[in-house]
């Protein structure tokens, strides 16, 4: 269900960041179309505010990057402690 990261493990934050990117990209594409008309139906699409898109992407990508950084930091510390004990 989760997208796998570069180490091959399922990653929830990478999945959330990818979904956020897809939502923002889809919103931008629909906003460029503006209106779809089919027979008597008219569907209008409006762009989200730039601040909302920035907050949406910034929060998810920031959480992903900080989680990766934290994982790498503590994984390296654990490996370093294991080598010192030998």
C-alpha cells in the first residue's frame, strides 16, 4: 500500500508527499483548463491560493525530509556504536 523508499522499505511519508505533489499538480492542470462544457453541463475549476499550495507541499515534503534525515542520523549512530563495542 505504501510507496517504497530508496532502501526498499514501505514509506508512509514518501507516499503522503507523492500524493500531495499529485494533488497540487492536478489542481494546477485543472485550473489552466478553467471550464469544461458537456451538453448543458458546465464544470468550472479554480486554482487554489499559492499560500495554500505552498503550505500543503511544504508540510509534507518537510516532514518527509526531516524523517529521512532523522532515520539516517540514528542509523549511522547505531552502526557506529556497534563497531566500537567489537
